[in-house]
C-alpha cells in the first residue's frame, strides 16, 4: 500500500472532516473513507445531537486509543484539539454504564460532561465488538499512526 494522503495530524483531521461532511463524494483511500463514515455512524448513535466538531474530534481520537485493562483506556493528547497533556486516561464503569475522563478533573473539566476523549473510547468499544469493523479499523489505525507520527 502506498503512503497515505496525509502526513500530519492536521491533514488527517481535514480528511476525516471531509469524509463526514461529504459522504457521497469519492475520496482517495475509499476503504478508509468508508471506515470513517462507519465510525461517524457509531458516534452518532451513541451520542445523538452533538456538533459536527464533536464527531470529527471523536473519530480522529479513536485512532489513538489504547486499552490498558478492562475499563481503562488511554487516549493520546492532540495539540490540534487544545490538549495540554500527552495522554488522557478514560475509565468505563460497567455497573453505572458511565465514563470518566481525567480531563474532567482538571481546569474547566467541571464544564464538560462528555468530552471527545470519552467519545473516542465509546466508539472504540463499539468497534471492537464487531469483528469485521475491528479488523479493518486496526489495520488502518496502525497505518494512520505511522503516517502522522505524533510526538511522544
């Protein structure tokens, strides 16, 4: 497979936004575009009535989620989205069926009930339940991470 059409996180964000805004326009790497539209659909069913920005940010972030243990996830911080820390820990509590992100414990965190770190983890959790989507997601996830080369 040749190199992806983006080499920075900003270009990847634009690509995701284009795929979500214009679902019927053809894009290069159409299988990635199709996956992004599926991720958007998942995000929309989990969190209806959110802004386009919320969906774009959550879909982009879900490519940078790592599961540490059951119910504990790490989401890479992205400066392009205003993150001040390299990683954010998100916890899922199955009994309460609630998520908690450590960004909610920091400055202005009390303002946010649902952040895009939580949105990304919710998408990720839905993706890994569907084997077909999960296989494609993890393949593209690896390629995207290599392509955009985030700082450590």
